[in-house]
């Protein structure tokens, strides 16, 4: 068993989206993981149950993590650390070019400051190994000062503890409703996608799981998910039955790149708002929801299919994207 801290009040709601279902010609349900955990919630709350479980077992007093400037993972880490009486040290990476001032000061950055996190910066957004190495340097200094740091790694090659949180979520959904044909989820670092897929297959569900690429193209993401699933099988046996055909990625809303919004993403964001009162963020959930509307339109998700869309959160960042969102509104 892997040590786990309780962070998410489970189960999160599973809601039928009636008007969106009628509009898209499918039976759409929303798994409200935007309501998981503290401080504007999100999928990282489930992942953190296992990272903080490990940190607490190791007697850590400080938790270090790296992410994009508007990272939700970093913000939730700062919130959970505050609740547990630990210091959070968060490193923000410059990944997205050409963003306005609010990107650096509002949304999740503001929340991290309010939560009392110590903020470090890192110049290179595509260097996962380098970003983690900078955390190790900082941890070395902390150790020399008598502190006990715990690092939540971004790069591959570490046990994917976070994915275990989505193995739990898969079980939770099957308990709520075991009749879904299709699941749609954002695929970024890949922990959520891998854990959900493993949790479904490991508990007997044959439903299709479609990962919507938010970070890198489908080909690269497919091999990344394959590697994470293999590592997850070392933590949880249920992941060992996954076959290559189970790993399905769609990247039709990825362009023009991570954290940047194309038309399918802008349209999906406003569709969800106008037809269900559901707020999606432009970086992750509007991109993942674009897969639902696009694939329902092409028939890749067949008419009448029972679809579970995982709302992974991202709402703490909304205020930092007011320019992007206004731009989408102006074209609608
Ligand atoms: C991080 C994040 C994702 C992607 O999850 P991964 O486990 O990294 O693939 C999706 N949605 C939101 C809101 C996120 O913050």
C-alpha cells in the first residue's frame, strides 16, 4: 500500500449535462473534479494525496515543486502544504511566450503568494530534467540547514504516484455509474490519463478513454503515456493489463501550442459556459472539452453514446487569462 493523505472529499459529483447532451447528440456527464480539494480544486488534488502521503511518511517539513507560471499543481501544493503546516517552495517556469503582465501576477501566482509559498523562477520551460535539478539544488541547501525537504518531480523516471489518485477516481466513477461508453480527459503530464485508464481496465471497464493533448502532439504523448503506464504497473498491478490500443490521443485542439488558444478551444470554452453554466479554463479543460464536441460532430463518438467528461479544474488561473478569454468572446 502507498501512504495517502486525505485531501479530496470523495466522491466528487457526477452531473448530467442535459442541454449540452441535446446539443451534441450524446449522453454527456461531467465528473466534477474541478471541485476536488481546497482552493479552487482540480485534478492535482487527487494526485497530491499520494505525494503528500509520501512526504508525511518521510517526515518532510518542506515540499518543493516546479510548474508553468500559471500551474494549478503548484497552487494546490501550496494550499495543501499550508493546511498540513509545511512550507511549500514552488518554482515557476517560463513556458508560454508573449503573455501579458496579468499572467505573471494574477490567478495562481497571486494565490501562491496568499498561501505563503516561497516562489523560485526557472527560465527554460521545456527542460523538465533541468527544472527538477534546480529543486534538488535547493533541497540540498535546505538539508544543510537541518530541514527535511520532499520533491514532487516533473520529469519522467520517477514513480508516478500521482496517477494512483486517478486509479482511485476510476473506481469512484464506476461506483457512481458503470455504464459509460467513452471517457474524455486532458492529457498533459499524463498522470491523470494513465491513472484513469489503468483504473478503468484494472476494474473491468472496457470503455474507450480518449486523452486530449494539451502539451505535446499525439504521437509524443502516446509514447509518454505508454512509459507512464509501464511505471504505474510497478506501483499497482491493475495497470499491467493495458494494451497499446487502449492508449488513444486526440490533438485537434492543441495548436498553436501549450497555453495558447486556437478556435476549437475558444469555441469549446464558450459552448460549455453557454449550454451548461460550466466554466472551463483556456489551457487545459477547454482543450480537453473540444475533443468531446469535435468527436461527437464527426461521429467518432457515436450518436447517443454515454460519455463521461472529466473536468480537471484550472479555475484558479482564470483571472490571469482575461485577455485570452476576452479575445475568444470578441470572436463569438
Ligand atoms: C495539470 C492539469 C491537467 C493535466 O493533467 P496531467 O495529469 O498533468 O496530465 C489537466 N487539467 C488541469 C486543470 C490541470 O491543472
